C-alpha cells in the first residue's frame, strides 16, 4: 500500500508525529495530580489546559518559514517549557504563584508543539498525490503517541519520581525533532512557495477552513483534556487508572485515522466530513450518560473514532486550495 511505503521511507517524520502526540496530550492525564500537588481548583486546571493549547495555536499561526527552522524552534521551546514544569513539580509550592509560573511554562511548551506539528503536517502534505492518505497516516501515528501519553503518566504516577519522568521526556523533543530534520526534503524550494494568485485563492477560503478547524480542535481538546477528570469523578476511577480513559479516546482517534488512510482514497472529502460530524455529535451525547469507567471509556473511544479523521480531511481540503504555509498554520 502506498501509505505504508511512505511510512517506511519517512520513519523519522512519523516518529516526530508520535512524539508530538505524546506531548500534546500529556497535561490532561496529569491534571488531577497537578491540581492536588499545587493546590489548584478546576478553574486553575482549565487555565493550564488553555495555556498549552493557546501556545500551540500561536505556534501554528506564527510558524517559521522553512520546516527545518520550525522544528528547531519547536524542539527548543518544548524542552524549555516542559523542563520548567518538571522544576515546579520538584521545587514549586502551592497557590497562585506556582499557577502563574506553570501557565507561562505551558505557553512556551505549547508554542513548541505548534511549531513542530505544523512543520510535520506541511511536510506530509507537500505533494498533492495521496495527500489525504499521508496526512491521515501521519496523524494516526500522532494518535498512537496520544494513546501512549496517559499510559506513561499512569506508570509515572505509580512511582515517586514524577518530576524525573517529566524532565527526561523534555529532553526527547529536541532529539527526535532534530532527527526528523535530517529526513526532511529541502523545504524552501521555490515550488513550495505559493504564487500571488494561489495565495489570493487561499485567502478567500481560509476563514471557512479556520472555522472548521476551530470546531474540530475545540471538541478534541476538551474531550482529551477533561475525560480523565470526568472518569475519576463520574466513573469513580482511581488516580492511577483514570488516565486510561484518555487512552481510550486517543485509541479511537488513531483507529479512525488509520481507517481513513485507506477509506479516503474512495470517499469524497465532503461526504466523509458530514458523516464524521454526525457521528461525533452522537458519541458526545452518549458520553454525557456515562456513569462508570467502562462506559465513559467506550463512548470516549467512539467519539475519537469519529473525530480523528476530520483533521486530515479539512487540512487536505485547505492544501488543495494552494494555501501558503502561514495560512495552513492558521
């Protein structure tokens, strides 16, 4: 299969996707522990999640021109921000002071994630042939990382050295993403830069695609960020077990993207998006009635299955409009 051949040829790029998935999901499964250790309420916990996603959004909109530069900046910012979180876990106190420092750290951390994921997606979508399939497979690998993140957190929480785990993970970001740079083709080639006419065409539709991404990102980030807390409270799951509900969600996302890597070769993107939107809404309604770890995890997995492929469908549609790197980042 073509997408499997792409996976073998671009193993380093797909490893970059996987690590970005780990990094993006990390804060959600950690949230109950962070709230407990730092004496924070749910409002402050939501601010931590929002800081990470705001930083990621800024990283995508302000992506540096040239994928090599974006990956370098992404690795350095992710290392700096997550190292600061590790230091706060080791030496931080409780209350508003540590909350402010954590928000700043997660803004920097999220900025690095945004730079890197934009560069990786633009690399996967650089060629028009099989674009949706490559993007789906790359983001399926991202979802594998998202599945692994809560499992890593569960193992780390079972021990007494959480800050060491976090500090060690921070070092992995620049190592993997700089390895990814060596596998990247030259990304500043003249053919990659859109002409003035192409930029004008993309500018007329960028608002529509931004709105679609806003809806998709809102649903995905809220579900992934809060499902651990929901499973702990509504489902009665323990501190170590509850992060696995987040893994269930991302397992669904990964499965949906893997299926889409094949299915999108036969489905029209507009039809696929309508089906995914309806299925996602139905699964989220079902999630409202979950009252145990099992039912919450099952509905979360179904929501992920429906939500997962939407990203590749929307991004492929935007790239088909000859969007520039900065417009695609937005």
